[in-house]
């Protein structure tokens, strides 16, 4: 199949979709695990109390998890 001048196989497209769904599932599971581990309500701390430090920690966790998922997908 020709798409924007590049050859795209159906298998490659299907693999990308599957890896994306697995990566999103890992993200959601990781976020729920960190919410369970912390002794306070993460949403309340970030939204209501404007806890910037916790926002940075959660953002760093998400970026670290993204790097791990991306390296696992790329091999």
C-alpha cells in the first residue's frame, strides 16, 4: 500500500497499533500503581493544593515510563 510516498505494510501497521495499545495499558497500570503506593490523594494534592513538587515527580515518572515502553517496543 502506498501512503505519502512510503510503503506501509498491513503487518507493520497492525504491529504499531498493538504496541501502542500495550504501551497505553502499561501507562495506565503504572499510574494506578503509583496512586496506590502514595499515602495521599494525588489528584487532590496536584489540583486543589497546587503541589508543584508532586506534579514534577508524577511528570518524571510518566517520562521514565515512556522511555522504558519506547525502548521495549523498538527492541
